[in-house]
């Protein structure tokens, strides 16, 4: 069994999506998966006597619905996001390299944020803000240009 989809994956959006994007994705998913719409013909009927299609669609609709219930609410979304972080730490992620935050180049940005970068083979850089790593022991960071990822360990001193 494949790991279950995250609420973001169910809606086909980025974990960094804005509430507007979430709302849009939810509405189009509802249009696509609503049991009434998906069934099309005839009255709603017992899934066991009906095609697989309807049962699957009902399941998907419920996933969409519960994704929306969580993501529409800033507090619940934040709680869910931290759950996802835990899951990420437990799930082996594919990354090309590992490094410590101390290996990265730090630069100070406007507003006091610190940006850490590390050169990628493609010529661009892996980049993350110090704040993104706050409270985490490590984080997988994508390259800004290519599909490479790198695991950055927080170097807590
Ligand atoms: Zn790259």
C-alpha cells in the first residue's frame, strides 16, 4: 500500500499554497469528484451494485472534503503542517547529498533574515532561510533550478 496522500496532494497544490489557491483547488476538485456529479446517471445507489468508478469518486470526494476542512483553517493547517514535518523526518526522502548548515554560505538579507546557500552541481544553489529550519533537526532543501535535493542538518551549538 502506498503511503496515503497528504491533504496538499489530494488537492494537487503546494504546501506553500495560499488560502486562495487552496480554495480554488478545492472548488475544482469538488466539481470533479462530487458524487452527485460523478455518478451522472440515475439516483445515488449502493456502491456495491454500482461501478468501481463511483465508489472511487466518493472516496476521493471525502479526501477532498477533509483536506479542505483542515487547510481552510489557519490553526488546523498549522497543526497539520507540523505533523507533515514529523512524517517527513520519518519517511526516507530522496536527496543527493547531506551537509551541515555550517557548510553553507550565509548571507544577511533585508529584514534581518539569514539566507543559507550551497552550490549545486547544476551551477545554481540550494537555498533556505534560517527560519525555515527553526525547531527542526534537518530539512530536505530543493535546488532552485534543477530537481536535486540536499539534506541540511541544523548545526545547533
Ligand atoms: Zn541544481
